[in-house]
């Protein structure tokens, strides 16, 4: 017999039942939604009762682009995101190397665009700070890294590859060095990192993640380990994407991993921060480069055609404006060579899609393409005089166009790209509401949907019923301590009246204004009916019949 969980005295985000305060979960599914009097009738059926104390109960979040092992390594290891100058960088690095006692040093998160002085440590200084250890320190965008001479000695072929320099390594050189560095992680270290990632995700109300695996970003072994761990009861739903051009070998890996598609971090270009995103015109702060281009229009089209014919979702990492043009041209060409209905049904994906033009947005809608986007990218780097403006000048004012995509009717889902930005979904929703460009702002309801139901829809039509609170839906839920509610829309003139109870409009938490965000605290996460996370202070509100 399946176990049943009754939730009482909750503020339930169920638009079809706007005044609901109680819910019965039977096994993995929501069996009943109603009010207090109905809950009393169902109480004797329940094995577990959660006394919600008026907390907000909603669909759990889906983080639609993550790198689980790398995120876990940062959570458990050297986090450089708070560093603001070279001295602080080297001091933190030296202290961490002492703890490891000569072991390989893996770290992540430095971002010189936020430093008081952008001068980076030299390779000699890194060697000195770590007593000659093997050191790999990825930039926040994970498209370049600072490394030690001893690591380069382990990958001597990197010296002849594009992107090798005395400073940060990028492009092919970075790929080779990163592959070796992550390959040195032991099985126990990998498992610890992946467990840490899942625990952190559950604590933030995340019930599903899309892992971006591939030969250039992780490994088959890493993805297999993650899949095995995710098979345990109560773990977030895991969708794996394998970022490799379609081939017999790639198809075998996708089948073995039961991957959702051949895409994700299948790179058309790099990242803006590392100046490897592919631009039509040169970078504003370095006119000698347009960035890096890894795939042609023909390769994009061939991959999309092969995946469509095989019934597999495809996708690409695409950021710069010229990379977006390549992706769109490839999609148009592929759609003309395949069944239109099948092409649209698969909802092929573009990851990031940061510099879409107006005609790109219309084409994405018409071809059924999905965009997996990261609101915290704009929050961190889209501000006036921020990194985007420094790298791109006026082009930075037309970026991360989730508002335009949503208005046009294209599919948008939200993600962190962790460890690039943290797995903090409410922060992402807040960032989507307060985009630095007013025309790209979303309503709170649309942003919340993009980070919940949108993540399921991006996986394909077979998941369209997920990410909602309805009878018969899977119980993938999160409960939040919320002090205040509001209906948030881009036009402030209509935020007041719509909270009137007579409108039967289900409100969302008040996330604060642009400069003073308010963040709900997670007290409970439920995945496929399992209580997967409980805040310590809330655990006494759960009664179990054992």
C-alpha cells in the first residue's frame, strides 16, 4: 500500500482551487485538495500529517541547467566568488592548499570584472602560494581558468592548443586541462560532491534538475554516477543532456544514460566574461577579438536533423549575437529538411541565448524552440557599468530577453548554470521581475512559472502535466515561510487591486523591490510524494504514524 501524507493549514498555490488550505498526497500523486473541514475527513487515512502553520505551499522549482559535480566541489571546497583583489585571491588559495597538504587544488568563481584592480595572479604566484601543487581554478563562467605549472606539465599538449597563454587558459587549451583536472577527482570525492549538490538543491526547494553533461564538460562516468545517486527515493528528478554532436557513439551514451537529449553544453561559442562568446562585431574592451566559434550553421543543422529523425531532443550552448545567428540559421535549415510537426514536438533547446535579435525570437516561437535562461546573469553583470557593458558597450542593453520571448509565446525556462550562479531559485525569480532593461521584465507569476512548470515543459510534451498543484499531478512541492504576499506584474498600477480576496487570484510571496530583495525560507521539500527535506525548526510540525 502507498503511504499517504496530509498537509493542513497551508497557503496553497493552486489557481484552480484558489482558497485551498489542505492537501492529501497518496504515494507519488496529489489525491485531494481542499480546506480545513475536508482535511479532518481525510486525517484518518494519513500515515503522515504536516501541520503547515500557514506556510506557502507551491510547486517545487526546476533548475534547468546545472553542473552537479562541479557545484558540489565548490560547495565543499575552494569558493572564489567573494574574492575582490589579487592578494585576497592568493591568501585564500594558500590557506586552502595548506588544508589539502599537497593534494590537487580545485576551485571556482573568480570574476576579475568585480575586482578593485583587475590584475590577475601570475602562474608563478599561484605556484608559490600552493608550493607547486596541481591547481585548477575556473573563472565564474567556467570558460577560462587560472592553472599552475604543475597542472600544465600533466597536460603538455595543451601548450599547442588554441587558447593557451601565460594568463588564463581558454578555448581548446582550457577544455583539455579541465578534462584532466576533473578526471583526477576520485570516486569518493565525486560521490561526496554530488550528494552535497543534491542536498543543497533540496534545501532550496528544487525538485528537478537538468544536468549538462558531455565529453567537453564532464564525462560519461560522472553522469552515470549522478544517475545512480538520483535513483534513490526522494532525490530530485534528474534529466541528463549529453553535449555531443549526433553519432553512433553519442547515441549509445545517450541510451545508456537514458538521457533526455543530445544537447545542453554542446558549444557554438563560449562566454562573454572570458571574451569567448562569438560576436558579430569585436568586443568593446578588446577590438582584436570577436570571440570563439566552435560550430557552423551546417553542423548545427545536421545535428538537429539527425536528432529529429531519431526522435531525440537536441540543443546548443549559445550566447553571442553571431552565435545566436548561427543557431537560428541552423534551426531554420533543419526545420525545412524534417517533419515540421516532429521538429516542433521535440522542443529543441538553446541554452543561455543571451543576445537574441528580434527576428530570432519570432523564429524560436514558430519552430517551437525552448530557451533555458539564467536571470542571475543579468542581476550580476547587467547593471550600468557592469561586466556586460564593459565587454559589449550599447549591445548590453538588448540582452537576456526572457520578457520578449515570453510575450511572443516562446517557451522559457529558468536555471542557475551552477556553479556559475548559485541554486537559489527565488533570487532568480526576483531577478527576472527586476531585469535591468524594463522591457524584459516578467510578472512574478510568469517568472515563477518559468522556474517551475517551464522546466518540466522544456523536457518535452510528456512532462506538460508536471509542475502544477492539481489532483492527479505528481507531488513535487516546496513549502516556504513567507511574511507577505503580492501579485507582481511589470506594470505597478495593477499590483494592488488584484490581491483582493474577491478576485480569487492566488498571490505569490512578496520578493521585495529591486534593491531590497526578500527571500522566502524553505521549511519542507517533497519529491514524488517523499518528504526529502525538512528544516530543523519545522521538523516538530510533522507527525508520523510508524
